[in-house]
C-alpha cells in the first residue's frame, strides 16, 4: 500500500495541518504494516513555469505536430512530476488556508498535474472524464477562523470546495476531510478535535 503525502505548508513543525497529517501517518503505519510513504513537498520541488513556451510545448506534444527537442524535454518534466503523483493508492494532503484559498505553490503543482491524457480526458461523446478513478484521499485542512455552515462566512471558503472539486474532476473515488478550525483563537482545542478525527480515519480507512 502506497501513500503520497503532499505537504502544502512551508511552516514545517509550526504548521497545524502538517502536525495533524504527521499524526495520521504514524497511525496509518501501525494500521498498515506494508505501508510505503512518498513525501511530496511542492515548496521544495523545481516546478516548471507554465508560461508561453511551456504551453507551446504542451500543445505541440499533445497534438503531435512535430515538437522540437526543447519542447519534448520541457513536457517530459511535466510528465515526470505527474508520474510521481500518480504512483500511489491513497493521498494525504495537508492544506492551510491562505487568503480564503490554497497556497500558491499548491495551485502551481495542481496546474502541472491536471493535464489531458494524464489525469483527465475529453471526448465529444463522453465529455470530461477523470483518469484517476482508483484513488482515495484524506485532506487535512487548517483555517484560522471558522467557515462552516451557520457561521455566515461560508462563501469566503474557497479552499475546501476547490480541492474537493479538483480531486473529483480527476476521478477520485473517495475523499475524506479533517478540519483544524479556528486556529487563531484556540489552536490547542482545534488540534485536539482534528486529531481525534484524523486518528479514526487512519484506523478505519480501507485505502
């Protein structure tokens, strides 16, 4: 059993989402003796810029219109990043909220992963189809304030809906979430409540 852990906060041990994710991993190791863990940190990756040259490489390679050697090389870098991401059974994300959304490094990583012919496809007959249909995920979200239903701030939360939409688009068959909520006001209670949920998921998760 292989888990890709995507650590999306640059704060290390000071990150609330990272702290809960690490506890989840330790519990999962006890629950799954043959667990293989691959740690992916977008902050330490040399993510290629998706600029005009990269877009030209993408469309040249995909359309097969005689791409140049530089274009083939540039697109192979994207494919290597996707192949590492794709090589897992279960995915654990630790995602802090930044300005009501996700960190920009995670968005950059998502833009590289989400490519036609790799993670999704399209045909006029079937429309859009996710190609990662055998995957499952657990998302550890951290927020400084509360954005759940009834708070009056639901519309401010673009973090959880976006990540859920993205993974659903890719075809993930099961997506679980843990929320470390209102860390600006009572981080200790927020972490305790989230830890209880995370450890239960790590125990019963069929992955």
